[in-house]
C-alpha cells in the first residue's frame, strides 16, 4: 500500500514539474514575441516623421512590412531592422526584374523601358552587399562611418528603384502590368530610409 502511495506521489510531482516547465517555456516564448513586437512598434512609431514627397510610409505599413519578414522576429535592435528593410528591397527588385524578363511587349518604347529598368535593378542588386556591410558594421556610439556614407549607399538603391518607377508610370503598356511591383519597391525604399534614419538618429536632409 505504501509503495502504491509513493508511486502516486511521484507521478503527481512529475506531472506538476512538467506543467511548471511548460508554463515557463510558454512564458519565455511569449516574452520573446512581446519583445519583438515592442521593437517593431517602437521603430515604426516615429515613421511619420519620415514622409517625403510621394512617400506612402505609415506606421501600419511599416509594421506590416517588417513583420512580414522572418528575420524581423530575431531582430534585437534598429540595425537588425534596417537590414530587414534592405532584404525587403532586394526581394522586391528581384520579383520585379523576374516579371519584366518574362514579359512580351509590343512597342519598341516599352521594350527599351523594360531594358532600362532591368539595368536599374542590376545596379540596385550590385549595391545591396555594400549597403548591408556598412549597416552590419554599425555600432551605436562607435561608428567609423559618417551618416552621409550610410545615406549615400541607401540613395543609390533608392534612386535605382525610383528611376524605373518613373519610367513605368509613363509607359502605358508596362504601367498596366508592372505598377504594383515597381510601386512596392519604391515604397520599400522609403521604409529603408526611415529605418536608417531611426538607426542613426539623423534625418537625411537630401531626401529622396
């Protein structure tokens, strides 16, 4: 009888221990998710300060875009989120370029527009490793590069995006089928600038 009671007590203790461990694991996971959401929300909280010209960047857009990228869940600071915006731009450029490459256009003008846009996207893609590297090397309070160096790299990517956008919107044939892709890339360039300014704590006077 005593052995049965001992076994019962042991089983109860084991069950309690397992429940306690599960509780703490769930709490830890919830803490990580909460921390991630707090960082994204804080980073996007001041994004309305970064509205230039045709920019459609809003807090809601900022949070939606950042959270759509899996790497944002591991972000620990604004530098990590800035790297996410670079990845988002690179992905959008690759999608737009892929769609352009598969289009069959009817006019010579549209064919030239498509070629120039693909050159723009090639320039953007070639600049990505440089911009990623200088952001990865950034350390708050101990940065070897000036804000101007960061902005110059960002502007090379953003200008490539805006150059194609300006061509597409003036092309009736391509505008009908490419407006979504080129607009997405341009919007993400504004988000990149906003996160970069948040990271550096400096507003780019020579805005896009």
